[in-house]
């Protein structure tokens, strides 16, 4: 409902050529690139339907509505599967579970409560184990808590949840990145006159690798002309808004000297093409990739060390796993 009302006001303001300034545009674009990309898609449809222009500030306002909705949807999916080991003494296990769900309801998915004092620790199928008794040697992703949950217990659990989520995300991203990169699409110190020329040059190489067709290149150019894909001070991620590539692929350029890209100057250009089959992995790969390049020191280290494709992959994996 709020997005609908906002869009109605946006269309009216755009017809009068009066736009609202958004002081969070740059931070939204760099911190939540996939959410911003969804907003760009919505804005592109509005432009076509209403015959209006939507600038970056207005796109960022749409992204704020989209992001709030997606955050609500993702909370449950991000919950960590948890087993609770607590002896059945005066319904202590029931009280403990209630306190856990009250304090950490969005972060934990309690899949089992074991009340036996002789638990089979090796048989517990969960990402995290919370126990009030000695875990008998099981230490990985196991947190000992008090029967009457304390604030310290809650903090320790939150730290474990954050670590498990990080491990889960990085393991998946590492495999996906190595699957999508291709040595034939890795270029070192490769320059072009401007962003559009670079997109077409990388597009030619991806066409030669049978990753995309000419239409994908033109769609990437159209996307770039709508809003710069320089998502950080060092990285540009040109791409199309559709997923009609023949296969998922990433053409990567790593340059010692930065080149102009919109209002920014970037050292790394990653032309990303996704097929319909790569759709599920798109958000994870896209967000993680941009996150890695948000750390300027890490990027400078990568630029120094990535003199070959193998060195680039090794350094990228090291940054992700750091």
C-alpha cells in the first residue's frame, strides 16, 4: 500500500518535473545493490508506461520500499536450524524454549528439543545446538546456556548465529563464483574510451564464448544509460535487467589505473550475464561480489596480486573467506 501511494505521487511529480532529493541514494546503491536493481526495474516499467523520467534519487526511494518488504520475507528463511538439549525437570525445557523464541524468534528455527540426559550428540541434526548440560566433546556450533536464559547467553547465541550464517553464505558464494568465472573472460589492464565502449568490448568476448547474444549487450548498454552501474568507488558491474543469457558468466577486467565510469572511477569491471537457470543464485552472488569490493584496501590488494586468472581467483576466495 505504501509503495502504491509513493508511486502515485512519483508519477504526478515526474509529470511536473519536480523530483525529491534522497540523501541516502549513494549508500543504498552501494550497500544494497540487488534491492536497488529491483527498484531500477520498477522505475523502467514506470517510465515506459507513463512516459516519464525517473532519476537516481527517486529510484532509491522505491528501493527503500522494496528493501523493507524483502527484509520481512527473508527473516524466516535466514533462521538457523537449532536443537535444544535440556533435561525435563519441572518443565524447564518448555520455559527455556519459550524464552529462546521470545528473545531470538527471528533468528532461530527450533527443530527439536531433547530432554534426555543421555543425548546422542552425533545424531543431532541441526546447525546450532543449545544445551544446558555438558556436550561431551561436541564443541562446533554448540553453545552452553543456563537453564534460566541470561542476557549473556542471548549474546553468545547471537554471535554463534552470525558465525553460522557467515559460514553458510561464504561457502555457497565461493562455489558459485568459481563456477561462473572463466579464464578466457579475464582481462588484465584492459582499457576503453568510456563505459559504453567497455561494455561492448566485453560483450564481444562473451558472445565469442557463447555466453550471450547481441541483444544482451544492447540491453546492458540500455541499463547503463539509465543509471551508472558503478556500485562502489572501485567496481562497476554492467549487466542487463533480463536473464536471457545462454549461460551464467562473468567477464572481469582488473586494471592498475582507474577509468571513468559515470561519476566514479573504477579499477575493476565485472560484466555479469545471467541465464534464467542462474536466477536463484543471482542475488547472493551479486550482493556478495559488491560487498567484497566495498573494502578499498582489499581491492587494492587484489589489484596488486591478481596478475593472472589463477591469482585472481585465489585472492578473491581469500577475501571472501577472511
